[in-house]
C-alpha cells in the first residue's frame, strides 16, 4: 500500500511537467500577496520564532546537538524513498544505513555514530525529486509560516506527507512496520526542527536583514539558489543556509 502511494503520486506529478515548465522560478505567481505574506512571516519571526530560537541557543551545547541530531535523523526518513525514486542507490544506502544505525546505536538519533562511520545522507524531498526529473520549478510565491516556495515545491510539499514514513504514521495515522504516532508527534518534531534551524542561523539572518536593500528579493534569491544546488546535489559535505528547511 505504501509503495503504491509513492507510485501513484509520482505518476500524477509527472503529468504536471509541461505546465510547470511554462513558468520560470524568477516569475511571481502573485507578488503583491506574497510580499504581504512575507511581512506577516517576518512579524511572526520577530515576535515568536526568533526569541524562542535565542532562548534555545542558550541551552547547553550537548542538548542542542542532540536535538539537532534527533530531528535530522527523522528527516532522513523522507530522503530514503526520494533517493530510491531518483535512482540514487548510493544515497539510498547512506540514508537507510544512517537512519537505522542512529536510531539504534545512536539512541533514537540523539547521537550520530553513522557519520563517524562515513554515512552522510543528503536531505531529499519530492520537490528535489521532481527537479531531478527535469520538471521546472514553476512560479515563486511565499506561504504563511512555511516561507518561500515554488509551484513545484509546494506540490512536492503536499506529496511529502504521503511518502514520508514519519508523516505516514503520524498525520496520516497509518501503521508502518508496527510503528504508529499522531499529529502531535509530527508537528512537535517540525516545530523543534524549525527552532533549531533558526537558532543555528541567527547571525546569518541578521546579516542578510541588515545588508539587504530589499529583504524579500534577497530571501527569494537565496531560496532559489539553495534549491537549485540541492537538486544538483552540489552542496558537497557542508549544509548551506537553506530557507526551505
């Protein structure tokens, strides 16, 4: 059933190839609305996310590192089916091996022994998989809270919730390999992941905000460049500041 869902979603998304390629990422779907949503997101960040992230950054480093490892380990679950769909067997092995080693030996992923063993999985999602198939990004817009995206990546975001094993057992409330969860599990992990990411990039974000004539355009540029690098798997061994986290 799970593999059938992956095949169905992939077939549907491939049909969208022609329409997506008609619009480039530099084009805006509705710039006026996106700029308004962007302002809302910035207010949300100023009032809530940034203060929480600054408080989180004051926690002992081992706690921060363990939390980051834990959320990254869960995120690896989404990479596993996407690596398979992309035909990247090397990264499929890295992702699968990393998840099982870190979940067991690494105590649910709070430690990262897989990295010491040379396993370095790339983060992959359906948007990247579609891009790897040559499907164009479509126009750019901004979502409330979730931030920058494109037509392709927004459709991929929905598809992620169907093929991501973690989403499958939480928000989809299906059992997979005797594992199950609920909505609270899913959104708690995503919230902690967002706070952890924001805390890691406080200085980078502040610098971008201070040095940008038009912060909206700067964020758009950073996002699109980041997604392009990810699709080409050209990030190397370092994780760049990707606004689509």
